[in-house]
C-alpha cells in the first residue's frame, strides 16, 4: 500500500512518521508531500533529525516543499524510477522530481513539489531559490500530462492553490494547478503545506500528521 504524510519540518518527535518506520512496511511506500527539511540548517536538532530520517529502512519517497535544502537534494544522482525521474538519496529513500509521472502499484501519480516562501521565512536565511519551479520543470509536467492523454490516477503536490491572487501564489504554479483541475482526469489530489488534515472537496485533500492510505 501507499501511505502519505507531509510537513515533518525537522521534528524528530513527529509521531506518525516514527510509528510508521517502527512497523513492518518493507513492501509499502511512504510518500511525504514536502517540507521534510533534511540538512536545512546547521543545528544539532536538524542534524539529529536528518540522521534519524535517513536511518529509516522502509521505502520512502519525498516531494520537495519550499522549506528544503535544495543544494543537498539536487546533489544526488538522477535515476529512472517507476517510469519517472528521481534523486536517489539512500538505497530506500528517493526524491521525486517535479513534473514526472510515476507508476506505483498499478496507479499513476503526477508529482510536482515546491512553492513560494514568505518574506519572513526568507529573511531567516533558510531559503533556496529552487523552491520555485523553473521553466524546464513546468515543461516536463505539461509534456508528461500530454503523453498520458490528460489522465492520471493521483496528483501529488506540496501546495494546492488555484487562486492567482494569493499573496504567495507563484503565477505559473497557479496556472498549472488550474490547468490540471480543468483539463486532467484524476481520482484525487493530495497536497501538504497547510499543516492540516482536511477534505477540501470530493477531489482535493490536504495531508499532514495522520497517515493517509492509498489502496491499490
């Protein structure tokens, strides 16, 4: 089975994650929808969290959020994985690259991480320009959607935001969001960022600290 969490934010006491990795999930996959914060800052807390996260033995895939060390994530080799592209962080932990569609347990998943940080967060210095997608990543998403005939089973993003007037909306990301909503056939869209578990409507749900299960 496939499980979802989001926004660990270097919290070594994140209960749902710790409970999951302590159980037997060698044949399952945990996907985290951004803001893991691996090696985000030079503190003992972040170092301990990073070591703890990377010591997990079960299969884990992560999207990037806007609070990530992108130099670290992008330093790993790019590989083909489940019909898409990933950065291989450890033998069992991968980073899902933006715009790729992955085939997992008989279903297709479009992954697109990232969004825009607030000015207050940027002022703290824990910020990387790669939090916002580049033109190539948007092009990859649109091209892969076209190749799949505008149909995927699930959409995975860090943030769901169709409102072009939102202060923190990246216009091109809002355009992609609205394009997917209007043109792509999908079962469910899962996103993080909001730090809440909430059903937005019949096709959209935010994920946080309660495990969401996608059954194949």
